[in-house]
C-alpha cells in the first residue's frame, strides 16, 4: 500500500508538472486565554499543517446568485483541493458586499501552487462543474498571494465542519483587515501594529493569521494575482455579532486613525467582515468559550 501511495503521488506530481509545461507555466498571542496559533485543534492528518502559501481570493458573484455559488463551492471543491495536497482554509460571504464571495486557499510551497492548480483546473472535477460555476461570477481576479509574516503566524487549519455536532454549519464571524503598506515598511508596520492586534485579541478575537504579500513571480499565470502590494492581512475569528459591534468595530476605527497617522500606510485600512459558508473551516468552534 505504501508503494502504491508513493507511485500515485509521483504520478500526480508528474501530471501537474506536465500540465504546467504544456500550458507555458514556467511570537504572537492567540486570543483570550493566551492560546497560540500552533495550539489550535487540527485534524490528525499531518498534511493539514505547514501551509506556507495562501491565495486570498475575492470574487464578485452575479446579483442574487451568491448562495447558489456557495452551494456549488461547498459541495464540490474543498475535498478536491485537499486530495491534491492543498486546502480550502475558509470560505465566506462578504457582509458589506452583497455580491462578494471570499475564500482562502493554502499550499505547502510555491511550487505546490503551480502543481496543484494545474492538476485541479485541468482535472475532472473542475471540468465537470466549471460552466455552471463560471456562469455565476462576474470577476475572479481580485487575488492576493500571501505568506505568513513569521512561521508561527500562518493560518491555523481547523477541523472540517462536523455535520453531526455542527448541524447548523459553520458559525461565528471572521474579520480580515487589509493594510496597504509602503514599500519596504512591512516589518516596521507590523511592529507598530502589534499593540493594536493585542487589543483585538483581548477584546474577544481569536487571531487566525498574520500574512504579508509574497513578492514572487506568478507561477500559474492562468490565475491572475494582484501586483499592487505590499499588503499585510490580519485575520481573526469572533464568537458573534455582539462581540463585533460592541468590541471590535470601535477598536478598529480608533486604531486605524492612529496607524494611518504614523505614515507607513498607503491608504486607509480595509476591514472585511466575513460570514462563514456552511462548510468553512475557519469559523468559531463549538468548543471555544
């Protein structure tokens, strides 16, 4: 069985590389209770750790079609990427953008991004459903290619939603705060912003990741990525809307004025409020208090 598994993996990798060739593709605290990102509950499978490359993908869906798009996404795609060695780390509805659908895809390495995307987008799952899915979208090019600021700030990959213990699907609220940072100022800004992020954590946010733009060539050019960085992206998970409205919104409004005044940003930070889709891994876990 082990030999068959190794042969299968080599075949998949070879398939991905060949597809790419044919197509011309050349220490932060975690939340209250002082938990850390690397202590988040994870699946038993060791392949669900050590993701170092992320795509923060923001789609625009046709009017009144977002729920339909999410059903296609949740039904067909998370396991397809997982089988290829990637991960759908979270999928969401943008609260202030009625047509906005955001999801986060993780890869172990940059090379894996090219291999996995080639295997998926020229594979049977996507080929079967692409027409229905593409017909629901008006834009899919708003994509940030990111890496963890430091190894310990990668996105914690949570267990898949359990249909028995979580019959209502993924719960909670996810925040993504996107900071457009001036060139060569990412580390300096992250140092300044740490006091702000600590306030977020102390006010009920479980920090889920701190990512920065990966300055690298797009090794799967069939999928565009933004080149207007650098950006720093803070991710957090909240229990409910009360925590959001009472604690986090006032904090972000106050903090952003201070951070902008320090002169390291290219504009006002963007706060994206995200409601998890029913099967989103990134969510508020029932076991969290």
